[in-house]
C-alpha cells in the first residue's frame, strides 16, 4: 500500500473507469482523423479504408501486448519500464525518450492543426498566435489534479464521440435525401466512380499507411494510465478491448460515409476534410459546428500528449534514466517539472508556424510516425521477451493474455518494421526516417556517455510502483 507520508513523491490514483475509457476514446480520435485523413485519402482513394483496417488490426495487437504487461505489472513509466526490464536498460532508455519525443512531435502537429482550424473563424489572425495561446492554456490545465485532467478528457472526448455519431447519421441523411447540396451526390457510387475503388493501385494503399499509423498515434497512453488508475486490472482490459469497435466506427465508418457523399478526389487539405466537405455541401452551420468539434479534438489531443510525456519522464527519472528533477510533484501529485518542460518544447511549434505555416503539418506528421511506430515495436518486443521469462504456470495465470499467441504478435512486429521501411522508401517521408535514426543514434550516445556511467537505467525490481 502507498503511504503518502513516507512516500510523498508518488503519483495519485485519481482516474476511474469513466476517465480511462474516455481517455482511450480521446486518443483514438484526434488530429490524424480530423485533419490528417485528407492526405491518406489523396494517396489511396476509397481504398484508404483497407489501410485503416490493416493498421487498426496491428495497433490492436500492440494494445493487447501492452495490456498484458500493464495488468500483470502496473507501474509508472509503463512501456519504458517494461523495455528496461525485459530488453535491457538501453532499450528502456530509447523507448522512454522516443515516446517523449513522439508526444512532443505529435503535440506540435496538434497545436499546428489548432491554429489552422481557428483560421476558419479568424482568417486575419496569424496562425502562430493561436498556437502560443493553446500551449499556455493546456500547460496550466495539466498542473491541476489528475482527476481534473480526467474530467476534462471525459467531456472533450464525449463531444468528439457525439459529433462523429452525428456526422455518420447526417451523412446518411444527405445520401438518402440530398438536402443542402451544391453538387449531386451519388451515394456509395462515389467509392468507385472516380478512378475505381483503388485508383492509385496497391502502391497508393501502401503509401497511405504512414499517414494512417500517425492517426492512431498516442493510443498507447492507455498503458501509462495504469499507475494512476484506481483498479487497473479491471479498467485497462475494458478500455483496450474497445479498440476494434472504435476503429471501425470512428475511422472506417466515418470515412466511408464522407467519401460516399462527396468525391474522394475533391477532398483537399485546406483545413479539416470534415469541415471542408460540409462547407462544400452548403451546410454552413454544420461546418462551423464541426470546426468547433475539431478544435475540441485538437485540445484533447494536446492535453493527452503532455500528460503522457510527463508521466513517462516521471517514471524514467525514478529509474535513473532522466534527471531527478522530473520526479518533483505538486501538492496534488502532478509532476510539474515535466509539464513545464513539455510546454517549453512546444514553443518550437510557435516558431515553425511563424516560419513555415503551410508545410509544417506534414513534415511533423511523418516524423511523429517514426517515433510512434518505434514505440509500438518496443512494446511488442518487450511483451515477447516477457513471455520468455514466464513459466507455463505463470502464463496460464495471466489475467489479460495476448490473443492468438505467438502468431499475431509476430505478424504485428513484422508490420511495424515494414512501416518504418516505408518511411525511407517514399521521398516525401524520407526525412522522417533520417531524423528518427539520428535521434536513436544520439540517444544511444547519450546513454553510454552519461546514464550508464552514473549507474542509471539498470533493470528495476518487478514490484509495482505507486501502489
């Protein structure tokens, strides 16, 4: 049991089932869907639905692998801790800091998207002004009690879920009755009338995978909540098992309806495709309402990014893989130093949005994809390594085991290597592979020069922390 008087530096368990469930929902519905989906549609056409199904299946296996470890051993630091313990301290160091890097980059994409969305209402205001304002707001929010954070995520995610359901219902109504349109809708015929279902061939579907995987980035935050969940053994499995339904509903069904009511090859990247579509259909009030929703989605995503990175740095600092100052908590149990560092790092987004407001999103998204897939790969490898350390009896007693072992985790692992290779194959995303490999090389150098010399990063005891 945790004793607040003898262990004042422990995170507080303030997240209940409702918070965890909607944090999981929020992580699956973000900028990648509301804004980045336009790029994926342009690459693959209607066949992008196949890319979301395949990518979603791989992500589900990542989440089940993470869930098996998190339920077996709920700790602060989550998959950074598991990589340290089962793959070695260097792997843990690389995983933890790459996840933090991922959250910074994804948050940069999210704050950029926020600035773009605000441009619909305030076209004369510079994009970087909105980016700066949202960084200060989210930074202050993350300094509140974790229960406040959970409540905020609950309501933000609820708005997003309600909006997507409304879009699906509204889109179906447009197909059936055709009201408010400026162009003729052909319903599901739009999925194959403009060059076929797979207009750019299988190569287009493969090329879209990098954008698709970016859309799912951040969903691994479910595992990080384990150290602050009141009953992780019950809450985490429920949240993780809902992933397939979320993927089908929030990605596949939503994009299916949107591409059915509007030709896929007319969907551009001038703001959210959801807003663009409804504006083009002449439903101006719906477009403004949807813009409010995508702004909500961006705020929620930024909120989760700062939360996830902060908790990861806190866990790594406890293991000697990050500066000890990251373990400092406020009186209500929030790692304030990590929140401060993340907020300062996001100020880079202000600079980028000032210098290259048009190109910044796609550059950031491709780099984030490398970091995201790297973290997922480490999660899969950690779970495989954990299984090798368990006896048959211990494996039989796992309360949330990975399904279809060992074939499914191995296929998911191979898929992650494939996606990393794709980044280097296509010229548009090649910079992401270069940046990612340089990042890993610099981290490895930093580990050998500082962390290992100081004795940090050694495998820690397997007893859960913060319980």
